[in-house]
C-alpha cells in the first residue's frame, strides 16, 4: 500500500487515510478473506510526499489469520505520519520505488 502524505493532503486527510486503513483490517469481511487465503497475504506500507520523501512505514508483513489482521490494524494506528512540512508530490518517484519492494516476492505487483 502507498499513502499520499504530500502537500496536496491536509493533516486531517492523512489521519483519515491511516485510520481508514486500520479500520479496513478490522473489518470482519477483510479478516475472513485473509484467513481463507491460501498462504495468507503480505502487506507493505509506503508513505510518499515529494522528491526524496518516501518512507517505508511498515516492511513486508505476513498476515494469515484474523488475529494477525487485528494486530496489523493496531500497528497501522501507531504509524507516525511522515513529512509534516512537505512541499510537493512525487507520484512518479513513488511508482519507481515500488518494483524494488516486490523484487523476488510476487509475480503480481498491485499498487494501491
């Protein structure tokens, strides 16, 4: 996952984005899908803002059960938002960084 924490986002929107992600992992439907997925899922969270402002907030984390999803939601809520004094955006640079995160991990590379 990648979170936009660039200048286009207000601090309240950044908090909403973070807390909404945590709530998604608390949703019973999402939790059940994780628990029923053969091999579970792996999640990484990247915060990006401007040139040179990309932070790996959570490295690859395997989720295999409902309790894993709940624990991951708790981790997400504790993530400090990066770059509070941000000035620009760097979507192209963020997109360029993503392939390195997937190297040797997956044949698919979803970007959200």
